[in-house]
């Protein structure tokens, strides 16, 4: 990345979500194409965790934005976070390069599966795509950009 480039010119916001999650399985972000990018990062911050809570996050790949044929990307899951281990307040990131995806079978879309068990958890997630084939990237997903 060149020093004079803005972060928002080279990293595209794919989606963001923040909520108090009850126990269950969620798709916190819509499947988004990496067709014009070489890598992506999914950042998750876990705030308060109820007694006995656990959190798992796995990066998924699919053949289209509807999530067709969705499957996990090998090695792209966090180590389980638990309230009992004092993981409240943890921030984790999963990075993926397109060559780690099943591109031979047209898997070019990424999404995520979030599993919360045993108690409610406050969670925020941000997904970014970088190493764009064509810069600057679209900035329409951002609500505000302050330079």
C-alpha cells in the first residue's frame, strides 16, 4: 500500500454488525464477492459474555451471494471463546487469501457462521476486502469517511 493512499481506497467494507446475540447459530454478514480482491479480513470483538457463554466464528465460502453450496474454508475458524476463560473483551481476526478458497469450483463469495451457546453475548463484527484488482475501491458501504 502506498503511503498516500487512504485506507478506504484500498480496503472495501463488506459488512458490519453489532448486537447482543442470544444462544444460536447466525449468519451475521451477507455473502460478498471477492472476485475483485485478493484477500479479506473478518474482525470480531466480543464484549460482555453471560455466565457459561461460548462463541465460535467460522469463515465460509459460497458460489454466489445467496450462499449456495456454502462450506467452511479450511483452517479459517477462531479458537472457541469462553466466559469461563475470561474471554470477554477479546478481539480476534480471521484473514483469508483467495488462493485459500475453492476457486477451481467457483467459490468466490465469503460469509461467516457465528455460534453462541449457553448465554447472551455482545458481539461486533467488521468484514473488509483488500488487495483490490482495481483501486480505488467503492466507498458506498461506509456511513462516513473522515480524512
